[in-house]
C-alpha cells in the first residue's frame, strides 16, 4: 500500500523527513508574514450583495450611525416629556457631542421634529449621530464620542445612557471573537495534553500527537494568510480551523501510535511495527482524511465566500494532518524507538504501555451479535427518539444582542434600544443608484423618498420611523427600521413588505433609479435562501463522495450504505439534541446562554458536511479491524474487531469531544451551538453507534456485508495478537 511505502521511505530518511517538515512549517509561517496583502472582502449573496457592491463602488462610505438611549434608571420615573432630569441629560448630551467635533448630524428628541425620537410608551428618548471624519478617523472619533457620553452619564447618575449602533456593535462582536480565539487556544492545548496523558500514560507519547497537530495548525494559519488575499477568511473560520485541526491531527496520530504499540507488544521490531501500522492505521488515516476533505469541499457548492474559505482552511489543516501522520510520525517514532514511553505517569504508565483489548466493548459486541434484531432495534428507536425534536427546528440567525451575553454594556444598550424603538438598531439599508451611472439624487427621487416615508408611517408596527437619509458619493442610502428583533419571522415579514410592496410603489416609480436592500435582516435572509437553495446539491455531493470512498476502501456496497445510514442517524440525533437545548432552552443556565427561539441557519448544513467526514474516522478504523479478523468467522470478527479498536476509538472520541466542548465555553451562542452539536454527535457515534448499531447491522448482514457482486472480499492478512488481552 502507498502509506506503507511512504512510511518506509520516511523511516529510511528520518533526518530529511523531519527537517523537511520543519521547513514546510517555516515556509508557511514566513509566507504568511511576507506575502500577506490586503484581505479579500466577503460579498453577501442575493440582493443584499448587490447593495453592498453598489456601496463599495462609491468614493465615500455610508456614515456609521450610533444611537444613545436616554432612559431613567428608576422604572417608576415620570415619562420623558415630563421628566426634567431626562431632558437636562439630553440637552447636556447633545451639546457635549456637538462640541466634541467627533460627530455630525446630532439628532435630538427635544428638537422641533424630534417626536419620532420619543418611544411609543413615552418613557425614553433617542439621540442619534453619525461619526465624523474619513476612514482613518472613525475609530478615534468613536472613542472620543463614547468617552464624552460616559462623562455626561457621570453628571446625571439617575439617567441611563446606552450607546449602540454600527461601530459600537461591530466593536463588541470583534472583541468577543478575539477573546474566543484566545480562550479556545488556551483551553484546547492543555485539555488535549491531559487526555493524551491518560490515554498513553507517558509524557513523550502524549506529546507526539500534540506536536504534530500543533504544527499542522500553525502551517495552515500561515498558508491561510496568503489565501485570504484571494478568498475571504473570517475570524470564525480561524476558531473552527484551530479546533478541527487539533481534533483530526491528534486522532490520526493516535490511530497510528496505538497500532505501533500494539505491534511492538507482539514482538515486532520498531521499524517493522511502524511498517505494519502504516499498512493498517496509515491506510485508515489516508482514507479518512480524503473523506473529510471531500465532504467539506461540498461547502464550495454554496457559492458563499465564508463557506468557501472554511472549506479551503479545513482542507489545508486536514491534508497537513494526514501528511504528518504518514511521514513525520513514522520518522519520529523510528527515531525515538522505545524512548517514546519515557516520562511514564504513575498509576497510568504501566497499564497503558501495551495496547489492550476492551473487555467491556467485547462483551457488548458479543451480546449484540447474539440478538442483533433486539439491540439494533432498541438503539435505532432511541436514535429516532432523539431526532424527533429536530422536526420542529426553526432556522434563525441571532442578532449580536441575542448572540452575546447581556452583561456586556453595549449588548444591554442594544436590547433596551430595540425594545423602545423597534428596528432602529438593525434597520434595513436601501441603496439607491442610477441605472446608467452618475449621481442618482434628483427632485423626483426626493419626492419618492418623501412618499416612502409617508407609506412607512401608514405601516407603523411593520416599517417604523425614524428613517435616515444620506448621500454617499453618487448614491443615496435610506435606513428603514423594521419590526421584530432583527432576524425573527416578524423582521423577515417586514423586509418582504419593504422589498415587494413599499419600494416598488414609491422608489420603483422613478425612472432610471435602481434600488437594493441590505442590512442585518436582509443579509441573514439572503444568506439563508442561498443555503436552502444549494443544500440539495451540497448534501448530494457529500453523500456520493462518502459512498464512493467507502466503496473503494472496502469494496462492499453493503458496508458503504450501512456506514452512511449510521452516520445519518447520529447526525439526526445531534440535530434533535441541539433543538431541544438551544431552541427550547433546556440547560440554558448551565451552558450560559439565553435562548432566542431558533437555531443558527447555516449550522445544520455545516454540521452535516463536517460530521459525515469526521465520524468516518471511527467507522473506517473499526471496519478495518473487523475485516482483519474475518478469517475467524463473521461474529468473531465483529467481537474481536470491536474489542481491539475500542481503546483507540474511545481515546479519539474523548479527545474530539473535549476539543469541541471548548466551543461551549466561548461567548457567542453560535459557537456554543456548534460545540454541543459536534460533541453530542461524536459521543453518540463512539458509543451507541460503535458499540451497538454497527455490530448489530454487520451481524444481520453476515458474510453478505463483505460481498461485492458474487465475490466475497478477502480478509486482510495482518499478524494477530498473541493474546486477546495483550
């Protein structure tokens, strides 16, 4: 086999292999530093993407707008119009911001036309402003304005001044992502090392997989700095790439290293054990890695920049992990020899030195194969029961205020502002341009905008005031507050009314004017529509790719179909658990989130693609061990294959669950959902599927599982353990 030949070459040229790997990592890191140019900007799909493109083509930019909610801290205070302290604080705030020189277009609820800036219940007022200056002035001017707001708030202790808007919300989101990246790095490496120490019982053996996974991730990040010049790579992709890289990198090394220990326990020399491990576990690693890469590549069919970037980054990190496992790992193990077991941990080192056959999983497989219909039926029923909540899953992306904890001041201000002035925090952005180029502003357009504002007033509660109009170079931008919470069904309904009724009947009647609607609600809606539209193509490609690879690996149609069906069951169960926890709110306080009534729109498809690839690790590994033992009979092969693979699969599953559980500790609810969903799917796959369903299905199929056409696939000739408990 090719992995065996590559490993043998690596062992013969250990120094060259190890130096080459170090050089590859250094080249990747240096290329990221030396060739890092301007990052490619992501483009939204659909109409929101057209609006974004039109704005990007202008020589100036849409002014960043902020809002300050003026509200009494005491809920029993008089309403805004009769509250002298609120009015004094508002006057002070408006005067202070105007004098700062950091803002423009300060809009006050106390102005002659400010009635729209007093909430419907009369309890709060809204001061709005735009951040002054060019692109390089935005950040310092925003910080100046925020500091002045804090000063005014200190002068009026009974008044709550809550700042939220374009830059303040993006700032808190970016800060949250940066902190999440740091937290994931801080937690994933130590957690993985501890688990590896328990699995191997020796410091050197535990450090080898961590070293290979870490260098694979580092090299990937270096290459992605160059890829980012051509395809957008966002911060979320960085976090996901880190954790996927750690999970698969450690798993692949674990497969190889445990098999090498097993062969050493049989009495083979170090190099012979490496060669056998490459022929067996190395082959599994290659097939599994190719499966993951192909499955994740299905995301490219969405034609979404962010998914394309994620597919590329995942392919890089998984490909490097496979390369390291079949080249660097054999060379390193050959160099270390028996020193790989140095640094044994008391109580663990002696027990873990030799590979063990699991009595528990062997007994479980034996019981299942005796009564496969009973145990297989019960396990399938349980999986279906876990899947049932997913039938009521509502796909809905969270707003920043729903994604991040309300303990953040900006998030709390956004929630309060949205409650008092629906739609102001997440307005629709209508971009108006001339069909043939040139300035779009004209008396006819201004008249249509006035008509638009009148129509909005007639639909109060669906489309709301105050609207904001700004000239952006040759374009005109109108911001329209929508009902709802930004990304819920009410907001979607309001967006549809704006796009299909109000705009065509007002702006649409002006000759030579084009319009497109963007904003948070529009972006999420267009993104979800693209995902739903492309989902059959993506899922079809992924399922076909997985089937073909399994068919090539095992030359059995039955095995390929069974593996895919079992993976679909575990993914469905993960969907059900995800819905039950995050949509219905169970365990919300324990996991530290506030449910908003939905599941992130892109997550189910992303989980499907990634899990179908990752969970194949276990199936391919277990099926390979079962095939090795087929000479002793179908039932015996199932029991022995399950028992001998248990240590590796259990260790790999614990590592992968641990790594994905890091997501649960992050601040954004999207990451928490991903962590829970991925961890649950892997846990189910490594226990219920591995221990019950797979043995039951294979026992029911018997020798038919290994037949292709009229021929039976011959078992692999691999040396056996001298004792089942060696």
